C-alpha cells in the first residue's frame, strides 16, 4: 500500500502545479486570462503573428536586454497630470499615436512585462483597458522570473509596422478629484496604494501629507507573494487581503497612489479577482494634495 500511497501523493502534487511550478489556485482567478506564465509565453514566441510584447521599463534599461520581439513602451509615457484632471491617462490622440507606433492592432494579443514587481506592466494594462483593448495580459513575475528560469533575452530592437488600433476611452474606469469629492466613503471604497508612512502623512511627497478622508491603506506590494519571483498572490490570499478592508466585487472601488503606477497594481489585482466597478484616480495624491480646498486626513 505504501508505494501506491506515494504514487497517489505524487499524482496529486503534479495536478496541483502548473507547468511553471506555480500552485494551481492561480487558475482560480475569475479573470485568470489577464495573467500568463513564463513557460506559456515562451511557447508562443515566434509562433503567433498577432502576439505583441510590450516592455514597460525605461528605454535605457530596455536596451540592456529584453524579451525577443518586445517593443518598448515606457509606463511613464502613458501618464500626463493635466489629462488626469480631465479624466484621461493621456489625451486620446496621444494614445493613438503611441499605441500605433508600437505596432498594436485591434486584433493584437498583448503581453506586458517589467522588472519591478509588475507595477509598470499594470500601468500599461490599465492604460490599454481604459482605451478599450480587450486582449491584454501581464507576464506573471515579469523579466525577473523569466531570468530566474534561465530563459534568453536579447538586445536586438525589433522593427514593427504601425498598428491600426483606435483607442476608445472608458470614463467609468477613471476618477477625478471632483468625482471623488462627490463619492467619499462610505459611498465607495477608496484604496490608498502608497506606503504606510505616506498614508499617515509621515512622508509627504507633494504639497501636503496624509490621505483622502476614509481611504484604507493597502500598499501595492501586498498583492505579491513572498518569493523572489515577484508573482501575484494566489486567489485565496488576494481575496482575504481585500476582504479585510470590507471589499466585495459588488462595491464601487477607487484606487490611487502618488502618480498612478502603484495604484495600477492594486487595480490589476482587483480586476484579476473579477471586480468590475474599479476606478483609478489617476491624478492621485499629486493632484489631491495640490488643491488646498480638498480635505486631507492623517
């Protein structure tokens, strides 16, 4: 009986792991299609004409080495404060030029990665979702996990033809300071994705320290697992994290940080869990703290 028991344990262990050695509860995400693991992406490279890989890091870092075929779209180019105040990440015309230059079509299957715990990739994910692209994934663990698996990188910069994607803004995915002022808690749940010190006002980046009244603090990196590969927590752990702040998929949620990058990480985690009513306050604390008419809590 002991050999049969050992065989059964081995078989259960195999089906509980994905090909990348990741616990199978990752596939339990309601929107599991938003994530892709390294082994699955590696199998698609060179075999899928509609695949478009975006490297969300800064250009100088991108040139040091990136995934084969990856086009550089720095996350910083998808944010403009004056546009944020009007309810856009950047003006729509800018977005169209930017995305077409990366070769993105309406039919493209987009995969985004970074090497900073998915924050930059999550920013691009939000940007694409706001402007209506429906086939977008984040490489779980990004380039860091890719390197840890011993997979190759290149310094070759690909030449891609201009894309034909036409961005269509979705205003239900963004919040402005005026909107938030009319929908303060308990009407909505507001998540501050900055560090606890920033949230408490002990570290002020901007004219004032503190946070939006009623906001709960969930730092962006709490959605990541404890390993060095910077992958997202499994579904059960993520649900528990947000349940502690009384979040449910039925609630309207607003996420913010300083500039809209760390907040995008929480936005993505909520979308991964199937939350539909999620807005990013893209102007963030940079915008809120600059307006002395807006209330601040410490």
